[in-house]
C-alpha cells in the first residue's frame, strides 16, 4: 500500500491508520488541509473489498471536503474517516468506542460527523471517547419540532436547490412539474431529495443496493423501481447519483440520456477526465462538493455554537448562486464545470485571506 505515490494523494497533511483487535476496528482517517480550520468530515462504514479501495476512498473524500468547505465559505478544513466493515452486520458499540478513541488520538485536527453506514446514535457512542464529534445536537425543524443532529435534511435540501439551479441553467425552467429524475441511492439523503422532488411535481425512478429503501420510495413517493444496471440509461432529464463515488466513468457516461447530472454522492467522477467527457456530450454536471455542501454547513453552524435554522437555510440557499457562477464561467471559458469549481475552491483554501468566511 503506497501513500505518497498514490494517485489520490494530494499533499494530505496526515493519513492515520487505526486498528483495535479486540473490537475488530480497521479504520483510516485522512486529513487533507487545515488552512481554513480543523478538518471536518463524516465517518463512513462500508464493506470495502480490500484496503486499497478504502484508502482510495478516504483520500478522495477528504480532499473533496477541503474543496467543499472552501467553496461554501466555511472556516473548516477537509478530512474524512472510513471504517472497513459491513455496517449492518459488523457494527458494535465496542467498535464505535474504539473509533472514538482513534479520532481522539488526532488531537482535534479531525472532527467527525455522520456519513454512509453511520448514524447519529453511532456518533453519540463515539462521543463517549472523544469530544471531536459534530452533528449530534438536537436542532429545530421548520415546523418548530426538534430533530436529531442528523445533517441529512440539510444535505438533501442543498442538493435539491442545486438540482433546481442546474435545471434552470440547462433546461431553462424553474418549474419541476413533470421533470423526469433518476435517483441512484435512496438512503438518508437520497430519500429526502426524492421527497423534495416529488413535492415539486417531478416523476421519479429509483434504485438502491437495499431493496427496502427502494420499496419505501415506491410506497411513500410513488416512485418507479428499476434495477441498478438500468438507472444510467433511462430516458430522463436528470440523473441524480446519491450513493457511492466513481460512478461516472467510460461505461456509464456513454449510457446517459439525461442532460443534467446533479446528485448528493461524493467523488462522482471516476477520473477528472470524465468531467470533460460529460461536457463533450452536452451534459451539465453539478460538481459534487458544490451541490452537496448543505450538510457541512449545518454541522458547521452547530459546531460553532450558534445554530439558527433560518441562518443555516439562507447559507444553503447560496448553493444556487455558487453553481450558477460555476456554470456560467464554464460555458464562457469552454471548460468542464469541475475544473472551474476546483480553481475557485483551491484558491480559497490555499489563500485563506481571500475566503469570506462566517463571522
């Protein structure tokens, strides 16, 4: 396992490996950049096929968090954690406590939050061993009720607003009634995105590796279930990737009939060249870390101790203008949207004085 020569190593500050034989914990924490503040990013638990796959994922995810926080004008750096294991079969309180101790060993350079395969209750168990946990505070909802610290509602709302931006820019419409959307992955974020879209009048096609998630969308939202291999080639307006990364590649891009790609998944492009491949096919791509920053905005406000739902939603609404700027500049400069997003974000986290952060 090579680190410094790894194709996804991007001047990361620290890459930490944690192993606890008693609980079975095997985990990696990657801290990409802390110029703007401590590295904050979710803890993912996934049954990776091997350690190299886990390393690739954590390196790419942590890099994306640096870009995400910078583009969202947050005083945070980028980091990520992955636990190698099946969250439905191998997750135990002992393993989660061991993960908490591992996070504590980073001495505050990395703050963890919820991600695929982990939940707010899981984070609360980790918090028994470390103070560097975010996204567990009860917060007010729009209806005045309290919800758990789960940032998924904010992530989903941000992706929804970003999807609206992309549809407006490419298709020239703000009304989503009758819009055809294919959603890959309908977990915490994907399901909420689907609900926003259904409420706006969109027609939905969904797939997920877990059939119970798909059936929930069918029963509650009137979505059409499709096989995982069919989701790419559907005759729809928008393809919304909301599962794992690397799914936009040579094989899948050639199948797409959608003219917009806008979803919640991190690291959607298998390789940077695939952003240009989308552009060449006339498909507008909403860069993942620009569109899915609602969750980190939510968690940042909580971490700073000044959580206000209205302020959070106003900040999330800025995703619209950020994407519109990226789309317009990409068109003007004949560049792929992810190249433009990278340029803007990297300038911000390499030159902190130029980043207009929260007060």
